[in-house]
């Protein structure tokens, strides 16, 4: 069983974008950033994303770039290899 670190999180978009409560960076591309925040995912879409600061120990991600959309998603359950093979 996986232990999930539960932290309060915040999202501040003011010049730069600051996300607190980050437990994992799932993906980071120029137009989309996905991070795990407790039992959910936060998905940001926009342009020109670049990490200015990342500290998983502190749970902080600071991004440069323009945010156009913010979505909260339920975290996908990890499926075992057998479940994926015998779908």
C-alpha cells in the first residue's frame, strides 16, 4: 500500500505561478504542467512554462509562463501489469 503525503496546497498566479503542497511533478512541457497534490492532480495549461524553483521536500513549484486554464483531476489508480494485459 502506498503512503500518500497529505498537505494543504495553494495556487497563486501573480506574475509567476506558485503551487504549494506539491508531492510529485507528473509532467512538465512547454504548454502543460501536471503535479500531484495529495490525492488529486493539478493540471495547468498555457504557454512558455519553465520551472523557476522546485522543491519536493518543501512542496513548492514556481513556474514562469502564462496560465490559461487550471483543472483539478482525480488521481488515476496505478494498474498492475496483469490488469493492463488482460483488459
